[in-house]
C-alpha cells in the first residue's frame, strides 16, 4: 500500500487530484516490477497515454492504465508458446504491489487485467493493464526512457515504442473510438512535434494501424473525431491539474479547441495518396498485403508484410469474402 503522506505531498506539489496521483504511483510501481522480472526482459514495450504523458511530454495530464505490447517473439508459434509464462509474470508483478487481479475476457489480440487495491483514503480503487499480442512487431523500433512523474520514481528506464508509433496508435484510436483523452493527447503531440504528420515513420505507422483496424477506415471522416463538452468534463478534466487547466477547465471551450485541431489533423491524415489508397483497398477488399505500395526499402516492406495486425485483417477479409 502506498503511503497517504507521499500521495498528499505529490498531489500538493503537482496540482493533480490525490486519487489520480495514487493510481499513477501504483502504475509506476508495477512498471518497476516489470523491468525487474526476468521472464519479462526484452518481451514488452509501453505505449498509449501513459507512455506519452509520463515519458515524452511534460506531464500535461496523468494516465490511469497501462497499455503494453508483447514484443518477445514475432512468429505466431513462438509467441503462443511464450504467452502463458509472460501473462503469469505480468500477474505476479501486479500482485507484488498488493493488487488483486481479475482477468477480463480474452480476445485474439490480447487480454485485459482489472486490478483492485486498497486506497489510502479508504475503500478500493481500480486500474487496468492491457496486453496486446497482435502488435508484436514494432515498426519503428524501441527506446528506453525514465518517467517524468512521479519525480521520485524508483524505476530507471522503461522500454517504449518510438514516439511516432505511439502517436500513430493514438491518432488511430481517436479516429475509431473518439475519446476526449485521445483528442487531448493528439493536440499535445501536435504541439510537441509540429512536423509530426509529415514524418515518414509516423505516416507509415498510421497507415498500417488504420488499415488494420476493425473498422473500415475508408468510411471514416475527419469529423469522426468530434468530442463533446460532456465527454471532456467526465473523461478528461479529472486527469488534469486542479489549477492551471487548459481554458480554465471550461469543457465547452476545451472541446472546441480539441475538435478544431483534431479535425484539421484528420483532414490531412485521411487524404490518402493513390498508392496508399490502393494498399487500403487491396487489404480491405481482397485480403492482400501489398507492402511495395507503401515502402521502398526491402526490409521495411518485409516488416509491413509480416505485421500480424495486417495478416489478421487480411485473413478475416478473405474468410468474409470467401476468397480462399
């Protein structure tokens, strides 16, 4: 159990709500266990809002879950053989930090763990750890960084997806699930890296993630990302500092700024060129992965062609369309 005095001190110093600070301290402690566990070494990478806000940005918001990709083995059979021990190690790490663990219904891509712990203020609180086994071949490599919050974190460095790939996942999530937190993160990314949308690595990763998503990306429009003031108030504001919130914490003004920036970004992102459109069409209509359309480098072509996300999408398209 994390001490109440430490929680209060960090909340006072940072301006975040105590219960949110407590969640982040548990996440940091679990990450520390992941880094130290021998069965997890070299087999995972952090992504998502926690990776972005706590490791790349200047902590504009806190994040209350862990999204990790299994990256230990790219081949399906090797991953399947290693998966039980990997999942057991993840559970053990969470339990070492006094969290009870409940497995949510598993999917092909991975599994979600619901963690519960005794809160310092009394009662129980929850966290989630989402492990993805489908995105096990990083497109742009990995890097290691230390967290920027909490400032007294005991974990030294954590394996992360490259910023451009984290960003591609974030923009794809914004497009397909339309969450206020994703919109806020997208805006922060655009301010951190104004040239982000023009970076070739980001463009390729976004194309792969969008084309491989469950939704038909061809049917999505830039205004698919619009968030409402109610969503901003309920989903986003609790994760921001109590003081110095963007637009003084006004949900309507903040939603307007998020929508303006994100719609403009999506107008650019969804303007596929001829080769990108053919890549998406052949995957979505015929279950074909034509990597030569989107990459000139042979090694990169192989990496795109071998992406489990795209292979899974192609398989399901062929089954649905009875293409053999």
